[in-house]
C-alpha cells in the first residue's frame, strides 16, 4: 500500500487561499447546513457532516457557530431552496475543472460560471465531459518524516484505501468518504495528527503545468470561480510545478 501523490502543491495553495478568502465562513456554514439536512445532525453517522465540521474547525470557526449551522440545517427549512449543481469544463490548454455549487437560482449560477471560464480562456463542458477523471475521496496529510509503517499500523483497522508519499516526504492517507472519520480518529489516537485533511474530488491522472504563464492563467480561472458566491469547491487535474507556484505566490 504505497504510491506517489501529485496533488500536494495545489492542496497547500488552496488551504492558504481559503484562509484569506472572506467568503469562506458563509460557504462553510452553507455546507454544514446542507450536510446536516441530508444526512442528519450526528457526525458519527454522517460522513459528509464530519468532513464539513473538520474543515470548519481547521478554518477557526467556533464550535458554537458550527453547532448553530448544524441545528438550523437539521431542524428547520432554512436553505431548502438551495440546489446542488456540478459544472464541468476545461481551462487553458484543456485542463479539466469541476465546479461544485449551491444555488437558489440556476440561471444566475450557470451564467456566472460560464463567464468565468470564457474570461480566462476556458469553456464550460457538457455533463460527463470531465467528471470521469475524478474520484470522491478523503485525503489526510501527515508531516514530512512520518513513518509510513506507523501510519499503516495506526489505520489498518479503519481501512484506508492507500498511503501515498509526496515529493517533500509527507504522507497522504487516502480514504473513501465514508471511512474518512474513522481513519482520522485512528490517526489521532496514534498521535499522528494530520496537518491537512479534506474530502473532495481528486483526479486519477494529472496535467503537468510547467509554464509560468499557463500556471498564471489556470490559477486566475480557479480564483475567479472560487470567488463566486454560489461556488463551494473547485477541483482540477492541473499539477503545478512547485517552483513556478512558489514564484507566482511571492
């Protein structure tokens, strides 16, 4: 059970961007409410809610705020008019992009998403055009130097799907969405605290981005999409060169 992870660079950038983005709390509260309404208010029985709570805590949302969002979602009709929509498209040079939205106005949302793609040299695709490239998974990052044997021993009974090694020596524990909570609890019990964890869509194969101008154009599209009020998450198969990414973020 070993392999190589190629999503670490965009993952770390995404975490930094989320922390800066003023809209992150409203998007997290929306996800907490929908997750609680669809799967119930108990995170132990609702993997989607458990992942949403973990993400909210990692973004410094208070437990009281989280509980209020869960209670509203589970006990009231607030947000019942919200529709979950996924759009698929291509960025510059054919980079695959998936956009997850929550909206009370489909026409507004698709117009905003289409405009973002067009403005940055991409185009909105049809349903199924890129979704087949992605799988719904949980990913938990362990710090560089963490023993792979220790991670395997800690999570064996929780049944992770794989353990991957990043170029910087960190480990990625891959899980099904349903096993995400159990795997994270097993790691914490073994005092192996993840430095980053998320449940989302991850590409089976990636498109290397080695050109600085292309990287800038793809990131501009991703940033535009993530800034839209109706957009919850943006996933891509772009694999950015670490040196180029560091240069662009200076």
